[in-house]
């Protein structure tokens, strides 16, 4: 507060506020996007829906659709802005513009103005500006980061891995699967990754073991064998038969359930270890088909990554010893192997329904966990 008083007294308020802003390039990009959407909200305060809920693609007013996409920047970006762009006949570049809009909003990129696309087009710029403002608020909470970073933005189901020490290096990017909105949401937190575990065991968390496998074990004596699972007794003994005593111990927490490495293992071939009290980590998965879904909040809270091999190579940071071939060899079926990282890697599990990418596109996502709504309410209460 004293620093602000001095800034006002010396006429350096703008400079002081600017110096306090996060140095992250993302913060500057989001700030610029916020200014654009606020300007658009002032320019077009009336933002009617382009069709009724039951409208079919052929019934959409193409002229209105084209104008909406032009205002949002998708039509000019797709068709190529120029002095003659307003004179192009309707339909030229329209499908490409719709696909660009869909890509920015996490929708199926089919170029067709279907129900979900029309709903996203109906969201007014003022609401999008509010989403961007919440992202800026959350970015202010982050500490200064250095070195290699793995960042997951939960609502957009995306992971980026980048080295802050390398200027201009393109980040590694991939799709992820996050926690279910109902019951097991992925938390937002900052942690450190310390090791990569190849061919890991899956030690089933007790809450999951009681809710899901335990009833099946009670009904099916072959469940452990069918799922490559085993029980670890309190004295360390491993048993593969679920008798009544073992089930009672599992229920009481004195017996652990784990899944052996192999093709059925829920963690896949790689686990990225980052100690935390919530037992959240990143890992691969045998269920590759799930990455094709648009809404990927499907896990028990951990992060399933699309390209675990590439991420392992990034965090191990030693191309001579851990190139593609060496990582692939370590992923082959075999004994569990834990490899310590040469230096801890910061892991940021972030929640932002509005961000910008390095190409300048503004990306929006649904508030799958309702956290935007709660943060906005808290900020309003704080101002009141």
C-alpha cells in the first residue's frame, strides 16, 4: 500500500502497476485479448442468437453468421483479410472460418454451424471478457517459474511443456484427460516432478478400491486374475486370492490393492511422479480412444497424457541417454524402473476457461467444474 501511495505522489502509478504484473508472456497476451473483447462488447452490445435451439444447419442466416464470424476475427483469418474481403460472395471461406471458431472453442471441427457451435457463437463478448479477466486474476497467483515447466489447463484438456530458459522454443503440446466433474475433479496446484517410472504398478487409492473393485471382488473370485491385480497384506505379503479376511482388510485399509505392470494397467507404461498429499500425478493410459472425445473429464483426478513418450523425453532432458529409442525401450514390458530427473520440473495444474496461444488465437472452454462462477462471486464479495 505504501508503494502505491508513493507511486501516486510521484506520478508513477502506471509504471508501478506495470512492474507488478506477471512477466509471463501469456499474461500479456491475455491482457491484449481482454482489451479486444471489451472493445467488441462496446462495439456490438446487442448479440442475439443466430438460430433457435432446434435450428438445422441449412436454416442459419448465412449473412448474419458471416458477420458474426467477421466480428470475432475468424472469417478474415480463415479467408485472408484484405481490401476486397467485404466484397467476397457469401460462403467463400465460411466453412474454414467456422472450423477456426470451433477449434478456438473446443468443438468438433466439422465446419458446420450445428447446435453446439451456434450456442458458442451466442455467448456475448462481455461474458468472454469476464472469462479473460478471471484468467488474469489466476495468473497473478502464480509464483515466478524457472527452467522446465509442465503446465496443464484443465478446462481445455491440454498440456504444454516448455523450457523458460530457451527463447523462442516451441512448446510440447498434447491432449489430456482430467478428473470427472462429478465427484473426482482434478485440483489446481503447483508441484514438482521428480521421477519417471516405467512399467509402474498402479496402487489403487483406497477410496477407489472400496467404491469400485471391492464389490466386484466380493461377487467374482476371478476378478484379480482377470485384471492383473493382487493384494498386498499388512506384513508385505502379496496374495492373488481375495478371501474374506483379505476383503475385510481392504475395507479397513490394512490391505492394499494394486495392478501389476502390463497391457491392462490403468497407468499405461509411464507414471510421472510428483509427491503431493492429494496423490495426483500424470501418466499414460491404455485407453487411447478416449483422447478423440471433445469433453475429456473422465478420470479419477489424475492426468492421463496423450504422448507419454515425448513428455518423458522432455522431463528427462538428456537426449544422449534418453532419446526416442531409449524411452521406447524402457516402455517395453518388463520390470518396474524408476528414473530420477536431473532436476525437478515444475508442474502447474491450472484452471482457465479463456487463454491465448502463441499464434494469437483466443481459446475458450466450458467452466466444467464451476470454478469461474465461484471465483467471480468471491471477487464481487471482496469488492463489496
